[in-house]
C-alpha cells in the first residue's frame, strides 16, 4: 500500500544525520549561550526543582518542559545538526510534533532573523533524536535554536562542518528578560513549532531575552510561584493565567492579590495584565475579564503608571474565531494575532 512518502518525496525525513565531516559540541560549553532555561540535576529546567516541587505536582511535572529555551551562537557552517537526548515527550493528537517535541532554527545574517528549518522528530521518537538543517549559504550568521515546547531535554549537542568558525552570539538588545506567566497557551500549545509561539515572535521582533513560565493547566497563582516570580530580575512581567483559574471565584481571590505581591517588591516594573485570548466571550468569560479589568483599574486609581491591560478580544483581533485548533489553543495564526496585539504595548514599554 502506498504512503504519502511514496507520492511526495518532500515529506520524507532522513532518520540519521551525516556525521562525517562534522564536529559536535555540548551546548553547556563556550561559546554557546543558553536562554530561558538552565541545567540543574541533569535536566534543563525553567524554574528550580525545589520551587517547582513546592508549587504543585503538576508544575513539578511541567517545569522541565523546555518552552522558551534557546541556544545561540555564531557560525559560517552551511549545515547544522543536533543530537538531542530527551524525556517526557509531549505527544498529543492536536499538537504537531514539530512544536511539542521538535526544535527549530533561525539565522540572522544582517538585521532580521530568518527561519531556516526545523529539526523534526520521527513518529516513533523515544529518548531523543538527530536531525540536520541546511542553511542557504556559508556566510557568518547568528544562530538561534528554539527548544521544544512540551518535552524535556537532558542533553543537546550541536554539529557544524569541520573547519567552520564557531563564536559567541551577540547579546540581546534587552538582556534583562521579559517574564511570561500563564497557561498552556503561554507555554506554547499548540504552535506548529517553537518559533511560532507568541513570545518567540515578539522576542525576534523586539530583540529581547525572555523566560516562559507557562504551566499547562497548572498556573493558579499559588503563593509559592508568586514568591519566586516577584524575586526575579525582569524588564517586564506579563500575567496571563485566566484560563487556569478553575472558576470565577478563584480568579477573584487570586488575581489582584498576585498583582499586588509582584508590585510591592517591584514598584517600577511594567506589568501587562492579559485575559484569555478569545474573540467571542460567554457570560463566565465576561465575568473573568471584569475581574482582570478591576485589578487594572484599581492600580490606575492608586497612581500606578506601569500597569497595562490587553483583553482577549484584542489578542485575537486578527484571527477572530479562526485562530485555534480546538476552540482554546492557538494555531500559528492565533499566536501571530496575539503577538501583534502585545507588540503594540510591549514595544512602547521597552523603548522607555
């Protein structure tokens, strides 16, 4: 019986990479720079293991998902390979493996970062995989490789052609990270690849470092995570956990409380409040929006000049009801719509 691979050769993937003529390097060594994640006890993590354990069992499960993780470097190699060792793979029927398990690569030769390809896992991925991306030429480029959104990575090795140059990448224009806290949407579900999550889009457009603290189904403004976040060094904080508050009462009891806790320790920090990205709201969702709006209005009434509100209708203004895969999680169109809305606010904040 024929398969699509027999019909269209462009869908074929090479299961093994060509290691001949390549040199491989552990990304934990110079000159690589790692962003959005860090290595602790043999795994890449988004928050410390003890903090994750203290928040909830689910956050502990999710904190080794490498959403927002990036490795950056410069090279003139015309092909780049990876050998990834992985665990806790995010395999879901409505989420492309290229986003939940795969890596993707962007290159900047002059001013703009350009998508050059994805490191695509096979259907039977288990324990990691190998893959190669070919670049359009052998010029010196700044390379950014984005980590999987819903899987764990324990080791990553990068291969470049022998005799190619390998140097440290330049710093982001804004090195103090923007911190995003929220739901599965914040984590990146269901972007087709890591580089199309809304945070990644914004980071490329505005040239800032960031930390993704999206915890799928598990961002509930717990005291332990609030204490951790308010102690972070950050340039902007984006607060977006509406979807994970189990009911209106929970959101009412935690939203302004979390905002005040962050603000108390960070009196001048720009804080963006966001409601769930949805264009058409039901009655409960309208109540949730009013709770978030009240937090915003109360802050303004107290003279807070560094608080901003982006409601879900604005977030999905470009996509409307065509921007999700399941009436909840954005497609790439939905994430692009979100990025456009957030950029209007965030770009002005960062210019200051």
